[in-house]
C-alpha cells in the first residue's frame, strides 16, 4: 500500500479547503494510506477535524493563530489582512518544521502539497528538505497566486509583482517533481507565465462533494436556488434577477454575500436574504431545491464556479451560468461531462433557456455522475509520475 504525506496550511476556511477535500476523499477511496500535516488557525483545524480527518491514518496539527474573528486587522479590513499575511509575511518568513521530528514515524512514497496558501507551499518545501529529501513532492494548485480574477498573463498589475515572484519560487524549485492545476486553461496560462517550470505542469478534473441522500423535494412549483457570494466586482447577478422576474411560474431562493444592482422587492417569486449563513444551513437549503444554479465570475482563468462540480452528487439538474472573456471555453469544458450540467451564458435570454431546460428535465431526471469526476481516478492521475 502506497503511503502519502499531505501538507496543508491555511488560516481561513474557504473554497480551496473544500476543493482539497475531494482529493482527501479520493486518497481514501483509492486505497492509499495517507497522513496529513495540517497547520492553521484554530478555526481551520476545528473544521478539518470535524469534516475531513476521517480520510487520514494520522493527522499532525499545529495551531499558528487563533480564530480570525479575534484578529483586529482582520475585523477592520479582511482584504488587507489577507494581503499582508499571505503575500508579505508568509512569503518572507520560513515556518519551522522542527516540531515534526518527534511525531513523524513513517516513510512515505510521495508528498502532496496543497496551494494556496503561500504558507502551505513553502512549508511543504521545508518539510521535504528537513525529513524527506528523496521523496517526490507533488503540488496541487486550486487557485493561482498572481492571476486571480485576471483573463490573461498580460493583465498582471504591478501590485502583484511580489505575488508572481512567490509563485515562481514555489513552482521552479528543484525539489518539486510535479505541479497539477485544477483546470486546463489555468495550467496553460501558468505555463506561459513560468516557462521554466512548464515541463512539470499538468491538470486534473475536480470531483464532487458527497451529500446525504434524501427524498426528492415535492413542490407545486419548481424551487430553484443560488447559494454563494455575488459581490458586483466578482459576479454579475443582474441578468439572473431579470430572468427571475420573467419566470413567474417558478420560485427562486438566493443566499450569500453581495450587493444588488436594483431593489428586488417587487420580484414576488424571489426569496433573497443577503449575508453569510452556516454550511449546514446552506446544505439544507440546497437539498430542498429542485434545481441548483452556479453563477460564474465576470473574469478569470480558473475553472467554472466550483459549486458546479461540488453539486454533481445532488439528485437534481445543475445549471452553470458562464460569464466573462472565457465563457465559450468554459462551455466546451462543461459539455465534456456527459450531459451532467446545463450550460447557459450570463444573459437574461440564455438564463431563461437554461432554466426552462432544467425544468423540462425534472420529470425524468436520473443522476449520473461522469466517470471523470470519480475522486479515486482523479487522485491516481495527480499522483502518477512518468
């Protein structure tokens, strides 16, 4: 049985951890004996222990800070905190791994490092140098550091020069054997940006999150849900709101952080409450819907909205609303998943067409998860070395 050491570091519970969890599950389902070193905030460690520790043989934890809500800078300006912490201090300071000498007691065939954060990538390199010089190190990237929300490498602003250098340092180290990105377009752009490391790069599909099986909801009118952030600088929710107004025979529910382009008080078939809610509440609402929506970002080269893939295990139609310069590319990628997802563009007419198609599919919908989304298959591809 192959032994894998995973290394993950984060201060925040975010979508990167959720995406990484599909790899955790895949390691378990593929039959690997996996351990993990997890360093982060007490909040992140608690979330990991509750949801994901079950997939590992041994878990080695190291708190590096308390709950973020207790940090004064984070409470005042979360974006400034994230920038200073993740792209300045973590990019300059090496975190010691000496505490591991008393807890690591197994040999490993491979090391799997999850990035972001910067801290996670740098710490993995430190662990390899200190304890496992001859063990191959594979990096799995769920987001870029310098290309976030950008459409092309030519758009990188001067303010991200440090991000780019940190990214280059992580990718181009001789200790790194393989780099896997979670989306083919992201890999292609990173190869252009860091050509010296391009020969190490590959990409992998994203798996789904398992959900508790429940009886299909019974509504007199189809209930359609959108869950997640929709801030106007990231996502354009206006076409969807216009479509909802023009689909009075269906009911809609929206939850998440965001700002609205206009008042929705007159849209009678919409239940909208702004603000964050717990993951348990989100999953309960998702389960109650007949159809789920996934709204893509206005720009960016990463995969279509992650929820598209996380939702694949739900026994209901999923509509992905593609947006931005690469919407056509996203469409082609989505259509490669054996008809599991319905794709439409972020225009009112296209959204109406997509939702109407999903409603038509309800009466004879049968859940079929594409083989390429099997978590064990994905993990085997990530760990494969030529």
